[in-house]
C-alpha cells in the first residue's frame, strides 16, 4: 500500500514539474510571426533598389538597344481566379544579357549588380495591361538551364513582394528536357511564353494570375465544385479518339495540334443530358463557323459507365450526322481518369454535368462548370471568345508603336 501511495505521489509530482517546464518554455517562445505571402523570395527585395518613383505601364530596358533578338513581353495581370483585371500591380523583371551574364551597368548601385543591368519595372494599368521592351536573354554559358527572365510582384494591398514563374521560351531547345526534371511551379500561371515573329521582333504574351499557387496568399477559398485545372496554367496534352468532324478516325491531341488558336474544350462525363448536349453543340457549331479557322472546338465525352469503344464511336458519329456537324470535333475517352490517353492530367470531374475550358496558345484562359444551354450562357461564351480574340490581335500592333 505504501509503495502504491509513494508511486502515485511520484507520478503526480513529476507531471506537475513537467507541466511547469512546458508552461515556462511556452512563455519563453517568441510569438509566431504572420506568414509571408509567397513563402519568401531570395533576391526579390532588390526590386526596390533603383525603382523609379513613377512606375509606368510600358517600360524599355537597356537590352532593347543592345545586340541580340529584340523582344516584347505583354499581357494582363488578373486578380485571383483569373477573370478580373488587377490594376496597380508592380512587376519587376531582370535578366542576363545576350551573352548569358548578369553584366553590371555604368553607375549601377552596388546591391543591384547581382541582377545585372537589364532590369526594369512596369505597373499594370486600370485594365491590368503591361508591356516591356527588352532583348531575348541567352542561356547561362556551359549550363543546361534554359534562357529565362525573372519576375517578382508587388501588389498594392500586400506587405511583401513575391516571385512568380520565370519566363521561359517555348522554342528553347533546352526547355523541355529541363522541365522533365524540374516541373514548373505554375506560380502566377505558366511561365512558358510562345513567341511570335513580327518583322524582326519577337512578341510574347504572358498573363499573370495573382495568388495562383502562391503560398499563404490571403482570401483564397476553394470552390465547392471543382473540375479542370485553374485558369492561367497550360492545358496538358491528351489523346482522345475522334469519332466525327475534323480528324475523324484518328487520335489527335487538341492542344498539341491546335494550341496556337483559340479553342473550346467541352467535357461531359458520367451524367450526359443529351438534349442539353445537342443544344450546346448546335450553338458551338454556329460559333465555330462564325470564327472560321481561328477557333477550334472539341466535344470530349468521358462517360466511364458501360464503356464500349465501338458503340461510343457509332453513337457520336450518328449524333454528328443528325446535327450536321462540320466544324466541331466529336471525341471520346474511356474515362477522365484514363492514364493511357493522359486525359487524367486534365483533372476534369466526371460527376459534374459539363466543364468548358477555353484555351489560347495552349494556356487555359477561362473555365466554366455546370453551364446550362441558355441564351445568357451562349452570350457568356461568345463574349469571352471575342475578348480573347481581340487581345490576340492587339499583340501584332505592339511592334509598330
């Protein structure tokens, strides 16, 4: 009995001592600091060194008048979600020169020399637009890292800056072998720029989605219904079976073959409503005919219930004949989780009624889920296409300014 009492007393006293120690340690711990948006950024603080008092919407770097390929980068900064323009956002860019070095400039501040003399700042205007004129950087000498331009962002309502994906170039021979080992983070959206040649000047379009894949970004609330990848990232390649329309009888990746155009991917999964599908296809056929070769539309059917390849092929072919489809590609996959055709990479939810993905130069520029075939929604899609087509045409005017 005495042993038991003594043992209990020892346990109690030990617990009291342990709790006291833990309490004292807790008092001695510093208060947790507020989380840094973006998780920190090595060197981004240099954006404030030499920053002009008035940052404009258009900037010309020292590289524009130096040897090498002239390059114009232009785009729109969007608020989180990718639809509403974000004004007043400062974008700081810095890059190596045409020989592959962060070469200092005459009279540069000592701190800024680490970023080289080809650097600058732009601020998005009331429509989120920005443009900078520079030259195309070379890769680092004797390395396998693709050529790139660094970007960091300072939003007017955030206390700190953060970095977004570097700008890379889709025609860089080093790019895709590098990405296989080091995939993009898609911070602010995909950093891969598809360059167009206008006279002797290369033009690249690059939109930035604030908060996209940015750690500790405030106010992000995931939607209850999710389907497809977010606006701002590149749409992955996949290989559906083409049952009717363009490329009938083949397996063609819509984004790989037609990514340079504007496109609509209309996904339907396990719960097809055929009357609604036919209404959408009739509208999209008219829309495709109106836009001609500049718009590519694909219907991708991915019902995994009772899948039979030959029956699915026949079913879509009959529907194409019934609706007199000429411009839309009617395609199918065994399911939206199929890995062989890589459609699983699209992250389309088979349980939603439909998912509409709009792409431009292979980049997802808009997305809608569970759209009913109403006049209002027809107009919604039409307006979105018109806006993106206008932005494509505006790029060609930049080199003439």
